[in-house]
């Protein structure tokens, strides 16, 4: 029996090591997406300024954008080593928490894709209208 326990421990350790590799892949994708989202938000902000017909409207748009930017989520906090728990008994609840978070994230990504499609549709229509105005 002790051999079975050791083998199971090795399998669990291997799975955790593989998870850490997957987590690093996820993290790199997350950072790339976050950087792209900031770039897209900046570019969209500049396009929205085109709606300003006078200084008052520009001020109103700028104020609204400041309020929007103030609602941006904060970055992930670093966890001090003393606060980290490695209690394997809590693993099932941690798995459920991560699974729920990733499921919600996937749904929000689908919502983001729909919002991006909507913006792309508007950009296409604006480009056509601007092109027609130049002809």
C-alpha cells in the first residue's frame, strides 16, 4: 500500500506541475489580451472625440471617459509567502472556485467578442460614410 500512496503522490505532483505550465500559458495570454484591451480602449477614446462639435461637447465626452477609466479594474495583487496555504484538503474547493471563475471568464470573453463585433460594424459604416463624403 505505501507504494500506491507514493505513486498517487507522484501523479498528483505531475498534474500540479502540468497545471503550473498551463497557468503560465494562460497568464501570458491574459497579459497580451489586457495590453491589447488598453490599446483598443485608447484608440476608441480618440475616435469618440470626433463626436465633439464644440468645446462643451468635447468637455462632456472627456468627463464621461474619465469616469469610465476610473471604473477600470485593478491589477492582480501579489500574495506574500506567509499568506499562502498549501493545504491539500482545501484543493477540491479551490478547484471549484477556479472552475467557476474560468467559466464566468469564458462567458465574459464571449460578451467582449460581441462588443468588439459591434464596434467593428460601426467602424465599417463610419468608414463608408466618410469615404462617400470625400467623393
